[in-house]
C-alpha cells in the first residue's frame, strides 16, 4: 500500500507530523492555532495536540497564504474573513497545478531515460 493511501486511513496526526508535512516548526503551528480560529486540533488533558484532516487542510491554506504568497498574518486573517471560499478554491487550484507539474516532470524524466544517447 502506498504512503498516500496510508495517510488517508489515518484519522489523527501529531503536531510533529504536521510540522514535518509543511516544513515549519511546531511553535509556528501553535502560534497559528492562536491566530486563526480555523485550526482546532483535539487536545488531550495533558495538552497533546492531535490534528484531523480538516485541521491539516486549514494549516495548508494558511501556509499557502503566509509562506507561499507572502501575506502577513493580519492580511491572511482578513483574506479568510472577506472571502474564505474563494481563497480555499484558489489554494486547491494552485495545489492541483503543482501536482500536474510534478507528473509532467516525471513523465519528461521517464522519456529522457529512454531517449537514445547521441
């Protein structure tokens, strides 16, 4: 079974797993959690955070706005407040285009591997 399918079966992710997914510090996730009410990981009585898929999707959206588009936290918060659905849709489109690019590059590399050497 592929890694992607295994991740789809998993219901909860630790803060360290989510931080690794986005290559950010755990402290960044805790800070974003305070700044954006759309991130609500489940917490145990000891304060251990467990992220559901919708929390990860919210982190992905904030990551896109802050890290990829270079918005300030206040700007990202305002963008989500003004037009959350459009922002989510734009982020989904950007992610899908990135996936397509990766697939095309992989195909190009595969074709190059079979191309006759001159």
